[in-house]
C-alpha cells in the first residue's frame, strides 16, 4: 500500500510539473499581445492547465465501467477539451473578483477566446503524449514483472531439479556403502563390527549434509577422508590413499557429495576390480579463479564399456551445471601404466558464513 501511495504521488508530481511548464510557456506567449500584466496572464494559463489536468485525472478512474465502444483514452481527451473553456471562464471570473462583468469588455472576451482556443488545440496533444508515455511505462512495468516472475519460476525449477538429482545421490551412495558392510558380515569377518561402528559415525556426520543445497570443500574433504578410512578397514592390504588440499580452497562451496562421488567412483570401478588393489590420490587446489579437484587411482583403468560417465558422475556433472552454470567441467583420463584420473573444475565461490 505504501508503495502504491508513493507511486501515485510521484506520477501526480510529474504531471503537475509538465502541466505548469506548458501552461507557463503558453501564458508567456499570450502575454505578448495581452494588455493585462504578465503575471495575471500566467495565472489564467495555470488555471486552465490545472482544470485540464483535473479532468484528465478524474476520467482516468471514473466511471469505473465504460461501454465497449468507448475507450478510456478517448473519454479523457474529450474531457480535457470540454474542461478548458470552463477552466478559462473560471480563471477570468476569479481574476475579476468573482464578477462576470468582464464579458462586457471586448478585449477580455478576446483574451478568453484566445486562451480557450489555444488550450483546446494544444491540450489534447499534450494529454495524448501523456497517455502514450503512461502506456509505455505500464508496458515496461509489465515486462519487468513478467521477467521477474519467469526468473522466479526458472529458479524454482532449477531448485526442484537439484533436489531430485541430490535425492538420487543419497540412495546411490548409501546402498553401495551398506553393501560393503553386508559383504563383511556375510563372510564372518571380525572387522565387521568395527567397520559398522565406523560407518555409523560417518553417516551421523554425513546424512545431515544431504539435505543442504551447498557444502564446502572442507566438509567434502572430511567426508572423503572418513569414507576412505572406512574402505581401508574393509581392504587394508589393497587400498592406500593420500589427500593434498590447499588451505585457501577449504571455504569454497560446492554441491554436497561432490568429492565423495569421485572418490567412491575410484574405489568402486578402479580399486575393487583390481586384484592388487591400488592407491587413491586427492588433490584440491585453486586454479585460475576456479576450484580444481583431481582424484586419481591406480586401479584397473578405463574399461571398454566404461568410456562414458556412469550414473553418479553424470548426476554430479548436472548438479554442478545447475549450481554454477557455465565454467564447470568433468573429465576422465587414463593414468599410465594403469588407472584413471577424474578432473573436476568449477568456479571458486566462497561459502557464506
């Protein structure tokens, strides 16, 4: 309501400014041939201008309902034309002390006629220009409102898509991890209880992050370290890992489970299928105003059926594009003599505290 009131006041002030400006111009022109003082002529012109403005504003809102054959702007122009003679007559009447005796004065009658004719000729054009500007302003306002609404809908759609993709990540990771624990239990491994305790502690820290729109690389590194420790308990002789991360990258934001998806992919498709196991190296650094994450393994390498990105990596790529737009990249390259390196690039944006 306050916004509407301020807007109405702003529009009225602008109309008053233009009305008095044009009235002053016409009054000065009429004063060149008038025997009345210049100020008196200006006052009459101002009165005519204000009368026309009053008719314009009233007919802008009233009557509320018009017949289909009558456009509002046409009614306003007719009202302005009809209001000018009455406004001129009222201005002369007030200027002569509330008497119509001026009608007996030929010079004043000519002045009244001149003022009315000039007003009738120019005022409709001025009013028409105001209507055109008003409609253009309304169209721009409608366009801005449309763009704002479209932007809002697009943002809501992206957020819904992100939640869907994130929901796909949750069972993908949890089911894989629980399958590893089940394998230990099925084989009767004495490590099963310890691994299960480690998993519970890990999930207690990890699950709350699954519903967050963004995580930080600091949290991602902590989760990746906990996951690798869990996997190391499962296969201590077949998995080794090392993590290198620059301090400046810790506060950078990214979608939850970004790093964990790469690490799990390296374990699942690189280390697990290899009889000898292998080593996983994680490097996180800032590079050309972007975060660069490298996860390499010395596992079995790229297989013939695995040239494309799997479900987890495809989902990760889409989540990054939804979060950051352009400037993201995810690619896999072979490591000699065997292994795979996953390289991830995304804009370096600090997480808000």
